C-alpha cells in the first residue's frame, strides 16, 4: 500500500523538519497489516493530540466519492457520530436499510467490504487509532488480537464495519492543511511571546482571545501576525 498524495506531501514536510518516525511507523503498519490480512486495501492512522490522519491505500480509485455519498443518505458513519453509538454493520443489513440504500450500493461497488477500527492507548489514554479496510466481508474475522498486537493497538474496544465508506480519507486529505495551520500558530505564539515578554502559554491564550474577539480563526490571525512580522523585517533589512 502507498500513501495518498496528501499523506505523502505531509510526510515529506515532516521529514524535511527531521521527523522520520511517523513515515517509518506508517509504512511498517501497512506492511504488517497486509501480511496478516492480504485482502487489506487501506489503512489510516489518526493521532488525537496532533489532529492529523495519515492514509495508505492499495487503490485510491475504488473508494473515490464514497465520503460524499454517505452524507447524502446519512450513512452509518454519520448516524454513529450523531447518536454516539457503536455500530456493527454487515453488507446485508446495509442493503436492508432503506435510508442507506444509495450508500450501500456505492459501498458494494467500491471494493471496501469490511472495516476494523482499533484504538491506540498509552497509560489508559487514547492517543490515536488505526482504521483498516478490506475487500472481503470476513477479512478481519478472528484477527483482531493479531492485528492489534502487530500495530501497537488494543483489541478491546475494536469496532467492525463502522467506516465502510473509508471516510478517514477525508481527514487525511485535510491533514497537510491542518499541519500548516498548527505551524503558523506555533510561529505566531513565538512572536507574541518574544514581543510581549510572556511565556508561550500566555502567548497562546492571548492569540486565542484575540482571534475570538475578531471573529476569525487562530490560524487566520497567526498568518496575519507572520505577514506583519515579515514586512517589518523587510523594512529593517
């Protein structure tokens, strides 16, 4: 499996900053998942604190468009989010559910017949999760423990077929932008801390409050601060 273009872009940026660990871990996860489940066609690694999702796919084309389709019908992933329930859905149940028929038909044609979500925990705190996608309905049956052990996750709390739409691809596509916004905010916080002679915690809070009062996002304000700082440096040069 290979990274989505957006994931590859983000990995390249992280590597340029000297962070090669995520790329190595992600590719190793893909290899291990494929060894255990040959039918595996996708893997997404989500990091809670960083708010980033990295995705590997065997074939991007087979799942294109599914993310949008489920929002037209209010598919099972949408329902699960809204209701706060754990959903275990089979292909037959999807076809029997009238309000999910468009989603079910698209899913059946997509090449994604089953999914498995595993939490990643440390010190009883969830720090991330790995979602796996396969081309056959029973690909993950009896393999939860083996996959969890190989991928550094926990079999307890595993959810099957909760994301047949492969919706984590949307998050992966947004990850590069999310990372850039986080970088902009970090730079702006440093500028505020230096100019106002405060610690970074105080600087972050001042950035947050100023953005809220102006009715803009922290990232938008951060970009403005960076632009002003760049202009000032240009004048002083």
